[in-house]
C-alpha cells in the first residue's frame, strides 16, 4: 500500500508540474514575427554567415528546401542580425544517421546572445570550437561527447565557460533521425531551452545577456535544419 501511495503521489506531482509548464507556455504570447526561413530559396547571404573548419569532407548546403550541415570538423551558421529584448527562437533539427561519411549521433548545439567583447564584428572565426571560448554568450550542447552529455553554459567573455546545468540521461540525449522542435526563450532575464516540448534548462540570470547573435553549432556530424522562426514577445 505504501508503494502504491508513493507512486500515486509521484504521478500527481508530475501531472501538476506538466500543468504548470503548459500554463506558463500559454502565457508566453508570440508577438511580431521578426524573421522566418524555410530555405526554399537557398542560404541567403544577407541573413546567414557560415564559419566552417576547412576539412576536406565538410560542406554546408541546401537540398530540397532543407539546410544541411555535413561536416567533418566544426561549423557555426550565424544569423547575421542582432537580437535584443524578449524573443523566442523556434526551429526544427534532425541528426542524420544513414552511414554517411560524417554521420555521428552527436552535437546538436547552438549559441545565442553572442557578442565579442574584443571585436564589434563577430563573424571572424574559422569554425574551430576553441575560437569561440572568448565570446560572451549562452550555449546549449545536446548530445555532446558521442551523445553522452547535454550541457547549458554561459560564456563570460573572458574565457570562462560556466556550466549552468547538465543532464546526461534520456530524454535529454539524442535519438537518430528524429525531428526535434527546438525552442529558445529569452524573457526578462529568464533563459529557457526546450526540445519537443520537454524543458531541458531554465535559468533566471541575475546578469542577463540582453542582446547578441544566434547561431547553429555542431561538429563532426550531419544535421538537417529547417523552419526557423524568430518572434519578439508581447509579454
């Protein structure tokens, strides 16, 4: 009986938590659509900058209206326009495992609120991961280190990469060939990262990064990216 009661209590708690998350999501009203791209017209250089390690088996391209990062080394695909205030980023992403030359289940990563304290021009790097350590930014790496770690970091702009959160078990790791809907929320100092309606990380930053750039990030893997939408929030 005690075990049954404990199980019922746990279930009740999970249902309450789920309801709270749902109510919180309903309160976040999408405002003005700032940008959207389904890559149906390719990778527009007016909106995107690719920084890619110059390895021979790496390329970034658009195929059938989908952005594909198929790289042997590191790659960052920056949205060229600075974001500030309260906003929501949504996009779809799949880690492809089909015996391609770079296929590896790893590194569904992203930067946001990124800036370079030492250079007003952010887009000066080759794609190697260590070249980004001096930035000021937020970073989430899902399924890093051969799909064994998922981490949320804040980079302080001086080389310190502070771990805000870490989750190294399912459902916070990757599955092959699964389309993920990624959501990144920045709202009054609150930073939240979700995938497929599961909250991965939520952090109320006492010293929030209030503006900067967003970029898709990965290394040694093949990713399909599509349907990005960026909204200014109403509340």
